[in-house]
């Protein structure tokens, strides 16, 4: 297998200085090309023996990483300090614990605004809600589609929370990105490579859910499709994998949270609701995810889950969500972390 070297440079490095490196590699018979990781210029050189010992007069790279395989731009070594992904005012990856909450699906304006109020009042940093719903059965509720997206925009105006919603079709990306603050790629679409490329081009933050039959390596490779478009605003999301165990909806791979944070500079989110599928387990699983180092949680909340058109059985009631948020803040403090969002009533009562 041929070796590769990735050189990253400081943002704003002049093109002329980067071209010196490209010419150096070309002179030495090494194939090299330049691309961007956000605002960071990088040069990837590959061949049977890559020599990066350029003249001292050259601009020195900030990081120089020798790799094999196709996991390149997401490697932790390129950004040991990690990447911060901004969705609205939320900064995911800055060391704080962030919670995005809301209904699995947008059903109507009254339902959405009621759920959005719960999310905002208990300190969520963002509102989740599906306008387009990929369902196992074609006869299940498929979402309100474009009308649902407009309702999400109204909920953002109502609460001030940025909205995170799923996009299913590469042809829809541009239009959805005009409204949504963050784009979600669902588990079923994790390896829809055309879709990944399009959301990468959009420049919007992307939450990439791990497919329930996919490995960590495959998840990191999927993220490369977005990163390769110059978009470094990617959050990896662990949402449970399919195993022999049927006591829960899926099996949440807590070890993957720590592993992805060790191997990648991208922040990691956990979806406890879709992984366990049981409201009573959402709290302990959320606490475990935070302890494992998750940067964010994605939680289903519904004011009337028994009436929900999609995944109501896993959604938390408002009071249960409020209790969880208070406990998460206490846990974050114990871990030396900050809980993003507003002060929760539960913690305020404890401090008094």
C-alpha cells in the first residue's frame, strides 16, 4: 500500500507558499493536491515513498501526518484540539455538553410549538424535528415535507432555537439548507454518497448518524465525503447498532463514542432515544454518554407521545425531560464540564 502524507497549514497561508510545496512534490515524482478543511489549507501527497523534507525556506506545516488508507481529513492528528461545529449559537465540540431536543416528526403547528417551548424552557441549545421521515413501511407517516420545514422555521422564530432536520434527497439539499441551521443524515442514508457530497457542498453543519449495520471505520469514511468538499462542520452521531439483543430497539455502542473522539477531531453526538427506544432508559443512557465524552445529545421530547405519528413510544414527557436536564447539568459539573444552554430550574433549586 502506498504511503500518504497530509500537511495542514495555518488559515490564510498564501497560495504562492502552498504552490512551492506542490512543485516540490511534483519535482520529486510524488502526486500531490491541495484542498481545504474548513478554512485550513491542506496538501495530500501520496506515492511509494513520500519525502516531506522540503527546504527550510518553505512555510512549515502546522501538522504533518503520515497515513495509510482513506481516512484522511477527519484524523485527530490534524487537529489535536478538536473541531468546533456551530449550529446557530451552539458550539458543539468546545468541551461543553449540548442538548438538541424536540419531536421525532413535525406533525402540526400546535404540537411543534408546544414541544419547542419545552425544549427551550429546559435549556436545549437547538430544536430537532423531522419534516421528511424515512420510514421502514411506505404506509407509515412520511412527514409533512416542505410544509413541515416551514413550521420548523416558525418554531425557530418563536423560541430563538436553531433547527436541526433531516434531508433525504440530494435534490433537496439546497432548498432545505436555505431554511435549516443544521442538516441531519439519518442512519439509513449514512452511505448515500451522493447525498453526503451535496450536504458537504452546502456548507451547512451536518449531523452524520452511524448506520445501524455499519462499523466505526465505515462511519469515519462516510464523514470524509463531507470533509472532502471543504466542509469541516461535521458531527458524528452514535445512534445504536443492530445486534442479537432485542431487549432494546438497538444496542448503543458507548465504546464507539470514546473511540471516535480518539480517532477523529470531529465532535460526537449520541441519540439515546432512537438507540434504546424506551423512555425509562433514556436518562441512564444519556448520563453514560456524557460520562463517555459525548459533546451533544439528541433527545426526543413530545407533549403527547401517545398521540405521536412517529416514534412516540420512545419520547420523553416534558417533566421527565426537565428532570434529565437538571441531572445532566450536575453530572457535567462533576466531570469538570459546562452544560450549554440556559439555567435549568432543577439546578437553580439545588443551589438555593
